[in-house]
C-alpha cells in the first residue's frame, strides 16, 4: 500500500471520475482506454489506498483531495470560511 502518494496519474484520473459517479464504461470512453484497463487501474488504486470497496476508495480519495486543496489549511479546514 502506497497511500495517495503512491497513485499513478492515470489511477488519480480514474478515481476523479469514480468520484463523480462515472461507470467503468464511461470512464473508459472519457479517458480513451478500454473498460478492462479501467478495471485494472481501479483495482490497483483500491490496493494502493488500502480500500476494500470502490466506495471506500472514493471516500479516501475525496478526503485526500480536500486536505491538499489550496483552499484548505494543513488540517483540512476550508479557508473560504475562516
């Protein structure tokens, strides 16, 4: 498990699209890759994040993106409402 930092750029793109509710087929079309390749990236991302389900991976990914957002401080608090 490499955590969020261990994700490849393609795994990050797949997770981004998973977060918006895209299916494997929709992700494949959006990224110009096969559905099978999406499945592989999804499985590797889950393993890297230590997630057991796609939902769990999306939650981890969404939280990680919020914490590292330029609109949040180091504790993940939203600076727009500070």
